[in-house]
C-alpha cells in the first residue's frame, strides 16, 4: 500500500497539538532561565493610577480590594502587592478587603511584610477586613458603615475600637480606591462606589478584561487601568521593585511570538489557496 | 398563593431600595441598610447550601457504588477534614487549615486555569483562519494586540504599542460600548420584569 | 519545604491532563473539590455566620436571628418536600438584586456610556467611536427586520470583529501569564529550592 504524503503547506496546518504545547512550554522556560531583560515602557493608564495615589494628601484613606482568587493570582497578586507597597510607602491609610472567600489569607501575607518594612501600625495605618459575601449589596452596606458589615477583621479583632474606622467610618470617606479584580466586581465600584458615593476609582484587571474596561477609562469613570501581567510589571517599575510580573515579561514576549508564529503557520495553506484562486480567476478573465 | 406571596416579598424588597434611592426618606434608608445586612447573611447561607449539596451528591455516589465512587470518597474525606480543621481546630494563619489551602487548593486552582494557555495556543493554531474579511479583521486585531502588549513588540517596531492601544481605545472600545449599553438595557428590563412579577423563573417549578 | 513538594506534586498532577485523562489527575481533581468546598464552608462560618449572627445573638442583639433563620430556611431547598419554603428568603435577595441592578446600570453604565459617546466629531478617532458604537448597536437591534439595516449592521460586525480580535489577543496574554507563573513556581521555588 502506498502511503499518501500530504503537501508541505497542508501538513504545516495540521501538526499534532502536542508540538504546539512543547514549543509554548519551551518559549516560557528559556526566558525564565535565561532572562533577556527587555526594556519596559510605562503606559499612561498605569501612570495615571500611580500619580493619583502619589498626589493624595497624607491624611487620606485608600481602599485596595483584593477581588481575585488563586486562579488569577499570577496577574492580580503582583498588582496588589505593588499598590499596597505604594500606599504604605507614601504614608496613606490602607484598607483592604475582598469579595472572594479565598483571598483574606493572601492579603494577610502581602500586608505583613510591607507593614514591617514601612513601620505601619495595624488598626491605625492599615487593616485587613478579610472576606464578606454580597458584592454590590455589601458595597451598598459599606456606604453607611464599615463596622456593621465587618464587626470583626480578618484576624478576628473587633473593628469597633479601631482608630482607622473612627477617622474613616464608611466607604464614602475614602479618597480613592483600586479594585484589583479578575471578574465583574469593578462594575459595582463604578455603579455604586463612584456613581452613588462619589469615590474615584481605578482598576487592576486581568488581561482578558482589558477591552471591556477601556470604555470606562475613556468616560473618565476609571482614573486609570492596570491590565494583566504587563500592567503589574509597569507598576512594579514605578514603585521601584522587581517582582514576579517583571520576571515574567520576557517569557510573555517570547511566548506571544511563538503563538503568532503558529497562527501564521496554520494559515499557510489558506493563503496559498486564496492566491491560487485569484490567479486562476485572473487567467479566466484574460 | 404561595408563589404569589414570594412575588410580593420580592416586589416589596425591591421597592424599599428604589424608594430610598429616589426620595432618601430616613425610614427607608434605615430599612435599606438593615436589609443589606440581612442579604449578606442570606448569601452566606447560599454558599453553605452549595457546599452541603456537593457533599450530599457525592455521599450518594458512594452509597450507590457508582463508577469511580472511591474518588467521591476522597472528596468527602477532604471536605470533612477541611470543615473540621477550619471550624473546630485552627483557622489561624499557621494552622493545618491554611496550610492545606496554600499548598493544595491554591496551586491546583492556579494550574487548572494555566492549562487554558495550552488550549488557547492550540486553538490559535488550528482555528484562526483568514477565510473572509471579518475573519481577517479578527486575525489582524488579535496579532497586533498580542505583539503590541509585550516589551518585544516595542523593540521590533516602536509603533506596535501605539497601534495596539489604538485598536483597544477606538474601534474595540466602540464595539465594547455597544455591548455594555445592550447589557445594561437588558439588566434594567429584567430587573423591572422581576419586580413586577412578570419574570418568575427564579421561583422554580 | 514539604509544602512546596506537595504544591509541586499537585501542579504536575493537574498538568498530566495535557497528555490524557488519568487516575492521578482524577484523584487530584477530587481532592481539589473536597478541599475547596470545605474551605468555603469554614470561611463562611468565620466571615459571616459567626460574627454577624452567632456572636451578636450571644451579646444580646436578637435581630440577626431573623436573617439567620431565613438562611436556615434557604437550606431546605435541598429537601424536595420542603423546597418551596426556600422561595421566601430567595425572594428577598432577588428583589434587592433586581432593584439594585436597575439603579446601578441606569446611572453608572447606561447614562455614562451614552454620554461618553457624545463626542464632538472633530477628530477621526471620535468619529470612529460614534460610528462604531451606533453601527454595533444596530447589529443587536431586533425590533426591525435586518434587511433594512444590513449595510449598517455589516459595518457594526466589522467593529465587533476588531473588538473580539483584541479580546482574543488579551485572552492569550492572560492565559500565558497563568502558565508563566506555574513554571516560575516549578523552576524557582520547587527545583530551585532543591539545588
């Protein structure tokens, strides 16, 4: 039996998926092991968030909502770390809470070392309220008081006696908030936090959500936008740290090139057919 | 009658919120704040209901010796272990409960989503075909955004980041805005239908 | 150290699905569901049920008993015979949610987004935003037969395709970031910790 050999342009479009997996894996592994240190430019959306926090008076309170779960830690956690770093370093009061059950302990692991580094006192300069369900309903409730919905913080301390909540008793008393989110929670802060309580906001979102929230930057509803690992890396650059986001940027670059290469490879036979069709159409015309 | 009572409760709950928003009557503000706290508690019980439902369905699989019942047994043991550790033993940051969350749940949840990177790569290679004008537009936008959103794009051509940002903040923004407006209209209409008792699917059978 | 090994084992167990479905993946998957469900239950207890209901009642504030009892009624949804009782607590949050949606999306989304499109048509970008929004909206306009609007809505499809392409690009970007993070963990925290 004679085995029929596929023409090369057809074979290029029908490689086994595991070849794609292998090349994508290698495109990530090599830059992680041998960094290229590609230069990173800070975009205006990210700079706008940084500038807003930087220019707030020292007496103001900023909320960083850790609205993500382990599935989006790689993109969101570096953003949350850099934002908390910035708020604490610049001497503003920091309030943290989350709409996700998994993220209370993650926030705790972020805040503790930063507080030690910048000598911030718990309950006076920063607080981790932990998780509470409710999303938009919770936010409505926070508009009247933090302590009613959060009688205790993540550590189990009573919030009634905390200095932070006598100075900033409700959501309305915030000067700025950033929602580091992997889902639609940003919508609640736009529609309630900003529209009803007048608290300006920015968002740090996963790359998937970038197109959706561009429209809110254009209307001015979002002060700025941190998008995906690149947004996180840009913020790391602004605060002067080199975290996991910066480390991942080289791998991200090379992996994108590999995927684009595969997209072109998959289209070789399609483009060939289009060209052949046009040539034959021209011949018929002649 | 029972269904009608539920619809009335739903309507009154919604009405309190709407009256408070439009008229800011102190009594309604108080009612609204109280109701928000209640809803937070109710939502928490709905999480518990979800958890109990998973527990019961796997318990049934074990009892009836369904195919792969031993996996369900592992699931039930893990669930009970976490509940016991979290509620009765040590919820604190250094306890076994948080250790299991950090070293078992956390890496697995991250990895499950990381698998999608392989599938999306394979889909890019197999399904992204420039067969007509619309598919070509999709292709061009995807490639330009991919290349413009990483540092190497800027090295290859300094205009790539600008083009990528332009796609996101002009044509893509326009389409996303239409989707947002459409979704908002849909949500507002559904909300109104629910409060008026026209939309009743939430009542179940 | 043990934690890193455990995390690495489960990471590799999940990755093994890339080759094919296998018993190790199945085991890891069920451990994951069990652990996370148990985690959610315990977190709900500590975050809401205990501080917002139990502790308050123990201090003599009996009002939270009402939502507490309503919450217990919600659990009756799991018993077919008494399912109907769960409709009442559900009715409260459906009502609150519906009203909140109406307010939120009118004020924060609809009005603001329409305002954002009322741009002065003095630049090409502004014109494109106006044209793109209107034509894309036309594509979703089902009150009139599309043959009257086909040319306009075809332009809209063009804008939508550009947007979906951009969304595809950012989706690839996001998914790769997740993979980078897992490889980073395996390389530097697990293998790096060994050598």
